[in-house]
C-alpha cells in the first residue's frame, strides 16, 4: 500500500496534488511519501516485535538524506556498501552502532572510518578482506565485529543482474569454504565473530528461496557451535520484492512469520536488510510529455525524463506502471514512453495504453527504490529534484542540478 491515490481525476501524493507539486518544483522529479516510508518500516518492526532484531535499511535503494532521516527517526539501522553511504547515514542522524557494512570491495580507508565510528558489524566477503580488517583493527588497537556473508547457492528466481546467491556470483563466501574462514577468524586478535549473513538477490516474489537459504545457513550455525564458535546474530539480507505490475510477492509480515518459526528455541538476533520493499512504492517519478510522435510502426510519447533519470527499464527491462497525473477523456492510444537521450534503450515504458496529449504529466509508479540513486548525467543532463511529502506539506530534499554545476570541476588546457 502507498499514499499515491486518485481523488476524482487527480493523482495525489498524500494530501497534495501531484500537478501542484510539479508546478512548484518542475519536472522531471522524484516525489516521496513520508507516510508510506514509515508504514513500510513499521510493517517489519511489528512483524519482528518480541524477538531480538535489527531492521537495517539498504541504503543503496535510496540514499537521499531526507529519506534516511525519516527512517533514522523511527530507529532504523542501515545496511551500507561504501564509505560514502556511511557518511550519508551519519549525516542523516543514523546511529553508527546500528550500521551493517556490506559489499565486497571495502577499502582500507573505509574500514578504518567504520571502525573509528563504531559500526555494528562488517559483513565479510573474502578471506583477503578478513585479513585486511584484522590488520587494520590491530593497528588501530580495536576489535572489529564481523559476520561472514555465506553464498548458499540458492536460486532466487529473479533477474540474473540482481541474483546474488548462486555459486557463480561474485558475492559472499562459498558455503564449502565458510567454516574454514570462521576457524581462521576465531584465531585473529583483531576480530570478534558476531554473526552470519546471506543475501540471495533482489525482487524476490516467493518465500521459498529465503526459507531454503535459512535452513542451509542454520545447519552451518550448528556446526560452528559444535566447534565452540558462537553466532549471536543471523542476517538474512533483504531482497523481498514489490508489486510493480502483476507480481504477487509475499507481504513482509508473511515472510517474517515463517522466518521466526525457524528460530524457535534459538536466541540469535534476526537482522533484515530491506530496501526495495520499504522505498519502492514510497516514490513516483513525474515527467512531462514534450511531444507526441507517430510513425508507421509506433506511437511515441516523448517526455522530459529519460534513462539517465530512471535506468531500470533500460538496464533490466523492468516494467513499472505509468499513469496520467490528471485523468482525461481524450481518445486512448498505445504509446512507447521514451526520453530524449540518444540511445534506443532510452524508454520508461513500452506499449502503454494512455489517454494523453502533449504537455500532460505522467507518473511512473514504484520509483522510490533504485531510481535517483542510479541516475547519471549522460548527455549532460542535470540530475533531477527530489521532494518529500508530509501530509499537506512538501519539502525539497534535493535541489535540481544546474548545467554549470556539471562541469564546475572540469578544466581546459592552458593556451
């Protein structure tokens, strides 16, 4: 559920019309709903109530400071994958002790900074990374808390670009090697073993891959326990899907209820890293139709938004619902909704039946995750504005870039 609804013929973001928001801030733009973000976070919190847990929002899904601050105020933890994301979380008011540092390419400076601020845990993804963390921790006279990200070789049944739990993927430690890595970690003076971790992919639409992976990793937990290596937290990653179109993913409460059954009699803290399932349907991307163009084969709605703003359709062939901001009685036709970027892959949606005219506004739904964060300046296009709606108030949480800002750090050769 979200708070982008039609009232009469107008699409509203909470208590404001999207048309009025676009008139004030311009297009294209991303619009977020605070009420939706809070609701989606609380679904996880309520489902996990009564069991030790951490809900660590995956910052890679949406790293806007306004979004992170809304979640930090609710007590969220955060899953980060870079030093930049660490700085964003801290700036947004996140608690360092609730930060999980994932990612397989952590640099020396990133590790040192994370140790200095006192993050909750590093998710280790290779033997070389474990050795580096240990060396840095000893040099800093600190103890680094770690989990090992285990690759359970579970097929998540999702797009191959966002599948991360198969043995051919670059992520994590193969299950066959993980026990030995824990043994080595237990001997290191700069390391404290805290947990075990997996993440099998993104946009999962069934519970079975989660449950299969949990069973496999819990077997490993029991083997480690027999060797005296105690695991205090179990990080099941994120990846729960959302209904972009006809998908019917499980509700988070349904997934968590089944997960909790696996931990009956176990005292481990459950850590989850949701990103898309919190943020995706909390945002829309709004774009204006510049021209309607007809050819022998196709009708095109050429809009001011493009693949540099929202790359998911071009990158993954992703389908997202596209709706008019103001409903119309105009005659319907089937259009490809395309942008002005000079690539044939520059489209937001294909074969969409729409009642539209040039100048109309369109909203691409479910754009709150992996939207702005994946945007670029291709074709020297400034990145767009981001707006947060809170009931009947709107807040600019990122200003639209200017072209001058794009080359402010570039220099020509001297004469």
